[in-house]
C-alpha cells in the first residue's frame, strides 16, 4: 500500500481558499504545504491523467504513478490493461459549472482527431457524482409536462414555434424528442445579442414578480442566481427551464452517461469517471463552447431526476452501468475490504485509522490518498479514532 501525492485544479467556479473541501484535503493529506486564501480550489485529481497526475513519494524520491505501473505491471490486474481505467476526483463547487455533455468513445475519437486542443482525449467520459454535502445540480431533461409548463410560463416560450410545444405536450416519444431537439437547438443557436435580450427579459419578468410581493419559486431564484454568476446574457441561464433541477443528500449519487446534459451548481462531491478530460460545453462558462456538437449529439431523453441506487450494507458500493469504475464507501462500520480482483485508490474524507494487510500497517487520516495493489486479499480497518470515519475506494471491477 502506497501513499500518493495528488494535485488540484483551480477553476474559477471552485470554492475559495480554506473554505474549499479540496483545499482542506490538500493540506491535511500533505499534498500541498499551504492554501492560498485568494484562489479557488475546485478539483482534487487522483490518478494518472496527464493534466494532473498523481505520484508516489518514497524515501525522498518521487515517481509518477503512471511510471510506477510501467516498471511494475504486477501492481495491476490483467483487466486494468496496464494503467488505471478511471480518474477519481473531489469537487468543491461554489458557482455553476458549464452546461455540458461528454462524448461516446466513437465521438471522442473523432473530436480528438479534429480538435485535440479542446478535446484532449480519444476516450469517452461516463461519470458518477456522489454527494459529500448537500449538492445541487442540473441533470437530464425534465419530463415533457414540466418543460411545457415552463415554456408557457416564461417569456422565451413566446418566441418558439407553437407546433414544437404542442408536439412536446401531445406527441409520441420520438416526436417529443424531436420537438425538444428543435427547441433546445433554436434557443442555443440564437445570435448572442438576441440571447442577451431574452435573458434580460426573463430576469425583468422575474423581477416584476418580486416587486409585486409574489414569492419566487426555487426555479426562479436559481435563474436569477445563474444570471448573477454569469452576467451579460449567457444562454445557460435558460437551462433550468429544460433540465431537472434537484439536490443530492450526502451519500446519494447520480450517473451521467454519454451525451446526457448536466451542470453542477453548488456543494461538494466525490466524482469518478473513465480516464478522460473531454467536455462538450454550451453555456455558463467563459471557456470554449461547441454548441453545434452538443446539439447534434445530445441525449434528448426526458425523465425524472436520475438518482443512482447503491447496494447497501456497511461498505456501500456504487456500480454504474460502465466497465471502467465502481466506488465503495468505507466507514468505521466496514471492518475490512478486499483489493484482490483489482487495484484501488482510497481517499479518506474524514477521520483517522490504520490499514493492515499482509503484515503492513499504514496510518491514514483525512486527505490521505492510498494506492492498494491488485492481489491484496484483505485490508483491515483498525484503530478508528473518531465517531465517523469515511473513505472512498475507486476500482475497476473484474468483468
């Protein structure tokens, strides 16, 4: 078992300084000496992705985890194909991330070949988010009746083809999807000046309600908030009218398959994904937007908020419908876990304990990230020194 040194991404949407869970984990786990109070700390990255690779420090020497695997392939199981198949993260979100999707493998290959600057990986990026705190997000399209209700209630709907709204309300499943595609594409491809004007009209409409002493809904408060976070007429302000807006309680999760639209809004989460940094963005961001690609490939399925179930028990396992990863929550009630079938990355988010396996003892605490080699039959959790110990183990299940 090896302790890792990991890095962080300081994206603008991250939580500032010491308030950020990412920053706290960085310092507590010895990944950084101090926190810059004036900078956001958005993501802690754990794994081998070249944009922020983890390393192993032993006896003063530091080696990239990816290079360690090249020297010692026996650390991994055969089905891991010589490297970690996943990227493990912690996110500390202070303001909305971009409205985005992630491509399929086939789409990723084509996008990377055509535009490697904006699509750095020829790999897909299915991902799962598990809430550590109260976690707000947009994910997947709302059911048709909710979308119709919003388009009739807010000014933007007056500028849409009425036939689209009728099809969305009364059509069959495929007709509804085509209508939604038309609506989304029309709004997102409007000229920037028209988008800004429509956003201004929407915010004034909500402002008139507030001035009339009408209590604003959670949706309306979010629309105002997004406009404040991304002023100047960002098309992403319209996203909550179409996408599910919900919150995850600590321990709840959601799985984001290829081309499912989403945007994280606020809170802390553990995130695991296939090893890729490909993102197709189209709103709520100053970064590169690829509206054409997003509109053409997006999954227009409409459903209730997608919340992923877990298996239950003291060692809860979240196993989404993708072969690259699963995540196990480990608490003071777990006792032990096995890394026999695949290597593991273990992140401690609360507490102190000792890991024992094959005669090796390793003291761990909040912020530590541990690599556990494949073939490790049993890892016992002992000496827990708090009321609530919490860690997260990411691994690639054996097929």
